[in-house]
C-alpha cells in the first residue's frame, strides 16, 4: 500500500489554516486507498518526525508549518533541517512553508529525495478575521489553499512532480482570471497571494518522479 506522512501542526492561526485545509488531502488519500500517517499538534516534533520517517518509509511526505530557507518548524520546534533532511531519501516531498525550497530543497535533492516541491519565497495565506475559527469557510483563503492543495492531490493520483506543480499553477491562474473579472469582497488579498505563491512554487529534483 502506498503511504503518506503528513504533519498537521496548530500553534497559531496560520498553521491552523494549513492543517484544516489538509483535510481535503487526507480525504483524497483515503479514497485512493493510501495509508495516511498523521502527525498532529504536539506530535509534530523532531523526534516523532525522524521516527516516523525511519519506521514507515513513506512514499509521499507533506509538511505544513512555518519555515525559512534552512528549516521547517512543527508545533514548537524545528523538525527538518540539513542534519536530518537525508530522511527524505526516496520520497516525493511537498513542504508548505515559507522559503524552504530556496536552500533546504536543494539539500534534500543532494540526499536523494526524489522530488522536493516547495516555495522559494514566503507562502502567503490571506484570511478574514471572522472566519479564523472556521478556515474552510474563509473566502479569502479558499482560492489560495485550493490551489496549493492541487500539488498533493496530483501526487496522490499518480501524476508526476512536474504535473503536480503545473496543476497548482493552472488552478491559481484560473482563480486569478476570475478575481480580475469580478468584484469579490476579499479578492485583492487572494489575488496578491495567488500571484506570490505561483511565482514561488518549484520542483527540485526529478520532474518525472511519481508514485504508482
């Protein structure tokens, strides 16, 4: 059975949004008969991340959280950096955190990660205050996180890493055109984030990598 390891931290509002929108990824994984290994809240720590990568050898890794060019954070600490990035060997990995593809993605590739998909700049998620407790209903976040989710959904379908990035960009471009042609109340915030994230997303490694 194909396996997914996904992190669902929730130390603040931003990561709460990422984790809630990851429910779509988990639902699709279940429908496609993937084994989903979830790290939630306090379990999104370094020890647990290393243990699960070592023990379960997932085919596909999705990490949500904060980050920078060199590190990915979990609930309250760094869970991935240059000292343990070798644990992504033989995986396709999607990191939904700021700047991680800038340096860490290249280090992952050097350590035999098949394909590292992530962002070379800050990953923007607009939000409307009154929806912060119900992120799935936030109209500003919806087009942005739906576009980002397309990466994971494409990999779960068996598409290549390159196709997954294209699926995300294609959906974002559709949303951009829609927002330019309408007067959505929160459209400007969504538009700025879509343009930023679409420019920043990259695949490092084997563009043809996929999971059968």
